C-alpha cells in the first residue's frame, strides 16, 4: 500500500527560559492512501504539535517526514505554503470561516488562492456543495448557519482542492451530540469514497469512528 504520510524519528521541543522542554519524542508514524486514522490523546499530550507538523504549519527539530512523496523535512517556507494549499484539506474545531463571506465564497477560497478565476472556482464548488447538502445555503453567511452546517461548509472547503489528506482537528468539539454524529458519518462516507483522513481528538468515542486509532501520551506515539 502506498504511504501518503511517512514520518520517522520526529522530535520537537521548545525552550522555556533556560530549559528545553521535549514535546514529541522519536515519533514514527505512517498513513496509507485511503486510510481513516484517529490520533487520540489528552490535553498536553503533544497531539496539537504533531498535527501542526503533519499539516506543515510547524517544523520538526529532526527526523524525516514525507507527505505524498515530498520531503517535508527539507522544504523551505514558500514550499510549505504551497504544500499546505495543495496537499492538505484542513478542518478545524472552530470552523475558521470568513464571517463576511457567504458560503459559496468561503468554499471557493482555496481555489482562488491557487489562481483560479472566481467563475471557474464557484462552478467547481457546486458539486461538492450539493453532495454535502448545503446548496440551499450558498448565499448565507456563517452566522446564519447551525454548527453542523458550518462544519459541512468547512469540510466542503477542505475537499474542493482535492487534497492528498484531510486533516481534522477535534472536528466535533464545538458541536452538539447529533451534529457531531452526523459529521462523523460524513467522514466515514468520504473515506469510503477514497479520501485519506487523519483526525485529532481527545475523545475515544469520536476516535472509534476511524478505522485505526493511534494514541499519543507525553509526546510518545503508541500504535
């Protein structure tokens, strides 16, 4: 099976005053194309730092990281920006939608950032919008939507650029129970369609919706 993510001996720490605090300790981790993996860990376990490195938002101190065949550990900042935009679809707990944009504008944003014309970008978004059941909401602003609808918009925005992986950070954290279950069902459907999903969570019940769970405790990963 082809690895989309391949990490070996990843270390990351921060200086706090005179002392270096180790956050990630010799992390080795791989995800195959088409997998749905949950990274499960309590607050302070290092899971957010690991997510930031997977998402190319932070860099490791040492170790090797290949994402879709690209050597992330050797990439420069401008390359990491391109990789973030093309290879990773981010889904955040707090949605990170632009409040002054309507739904269609929010979803088409990644395509506009790639230089696509607005007309072409919005046309490309429509199939995704219909698949996610939010076509009746495209002219609405985020504050006119429920939490579950906002997360569907965030998922559509993540998917529209056809990324190598979907990276979801506590995707049900801001949702009520029913909306959370709906989003997890949607993830399962997206995974069945061939999407590779890596989900970060502190909640075992959420993690159970993935096909594989890895645990992170005190900066160490347990497969």
